[in-house]
């Protein structure tokens, strides 16, 4: 799990938005641990797919968890923010596919962006809506 000072609410009251982002980040990292070996990339080419599946799974888990009911109404709104980030990055000259071919280690860092965390999860969410839970889970 990863944390930073944005998630330490020592001297402040954490807003719903901050708690939601904390939950999304933690669920994303848990998704990496939970099924990371099933979607683990063999090389840097699939960073986008790996991050997309974990981001989508985090929001799906948040929406369906009885313990996170306070976020049920707003989690997909936050998901849209990620999507719009992805759309903005996709409109730049530096755009790239969700899965890239022939990626070097030097270039890999540039793939952790709105396309991987916004466009990719939106694509996965569309697949889930079309294919359904059973097919999607079998595929993953």
C-alpha cells in the first residue's frame, strides 16, 4: 500500500471528497495485490491495461461495498473526473494507446497518465457494461 501526506488528516476534518479519493487509492492498490498476478504485465507495454483494470475495479468495489455506502452516490462522478483527464491527455500530441508496443524502460514512466488512469478504466467500464459481470470476471 502507498500513502502520502494528502491522505493524513491529522489536523483537519476530511471532506467526503478526500475520503473518497483515499478509498479509491487504497482500493486501487488492493486490486493490484488481489489479482495482480492475473493481469501482471510481462513488459512495460501493458502498464496502461494494468492500471486501467485496477482503477476500474477500485470504483466498482467502492460502488458495491456496503461499508463504503457514503460514496455510492458520488463514486462514479469522481470516476468521470478520471475519464475527462484521460480525454484531455488523449487530445495532446503525446497521446498513446492504452497498451503500447515496444516500450522502453525510459519511456515507461510517461505512460502513468490520464490515458492509463482515465481513458483505460472508462474503456474497461464499457466492456463490463457490454459483457456483464460473469464474462468480465472470467476474462480477468
